[in-house]
C-alpha cells in the first residue's frame, strides 16, 4: 500500500472517518481469516474453540494517509451488531488493531516474539480510544501507553468506520515501530467481533505482512 501525503491536515481532523481527505483516498479490500485454533495460547482456549468459527469478519477495507509527521489508518467493515457496552462477563467489545513490525524479523502471525516484537495500534469500542501495545509472542502482549495512539470509531447502518493514528516517530525505549516517509515496512490488521465472543487471540486477521510505503513525492515538492 502506497500511503498518500495529506497536506495541511492534522491528525485530529483525520480521526473523523467522513473527513474530506478520506473521501478522495482509495481503500484496499483485504480478505480476513480466523487465527488458527492451534495458535491459541492455552489448552483450555483451544478446546473451547475447536469446531467453532473464529473470525466473524471476513473482509475489511483499509485506507491510509500521512501528514509528514503522523500516520492514520481508516478501517471499515460490516458488522450487524454494535458491541460497546460490557454488561457482564460474557459480553465482549468490538475492537480493531493495525500491527506493524518493530524489527525486520518480526512475524505478524505469532504476534511477534520476545526478541522480535510487533507494535499494535489498538482501538476498542467500549473506550473508543487508542492503546499502544507490544506483542512478544502468542499470549504475550502488553499495553505500554494509552495516549500516543489516537483512535475513534463510529457504527452506523451495520458498518464500523474506525480511524487509528500515531506519530511516525516517538521518544521511547520500548520496541515500537519507528516510521519514516519514503521507507518500506509492513502492516497487518486484526478485528474482534464482540458478538462472536472474540477477544485476545480469538480474532479475524489479515495474515502475513503487507507492504506499506509512505509516499514522499508531494512532501518533497512542498
């Protein structure tokens, strides 16, 4: 995916999924798959989900824009139910994330590894905000910040529209993705359908890394 440069636009404006810059940005449609039951972190989870459908969301459209200093992703997918309110321990929130490699050796399918993490920019509907997450292998993820990742989601007419954004580079010692305009990296996306009791490793997933390049052409021209 080649990410266009959005001139004279700030991240706050891009958090509106209906903002004008998004209307002129062509999205990509990505087929999703359920994460394999064999990759779930415990035997109890594997046993509980054997024979059940993992990954209720089967396709998602993804668009992206960068401002020269920040990157925003716009995700949209069909979902007949809006799951925001957690009324008891058997209800779960809709959620989505964009995964980026923290190192050249990072693997998306396993949510990274201890020596090669992945960086997830995560949104959950019940909080309607962003979380900055590090994944260091199956069942090993941790939230490192709840402010640097900006996110907002709107559900209407049976569809979620979610924007997730972060500065290209941040000052931290944590193993996060540090991005540069013109450089090549990868991305993957994940979606959790609360109505299907999806949470943790139970989710729809786009598979291996897809190429991501932040276009430098218009930025270089000023």
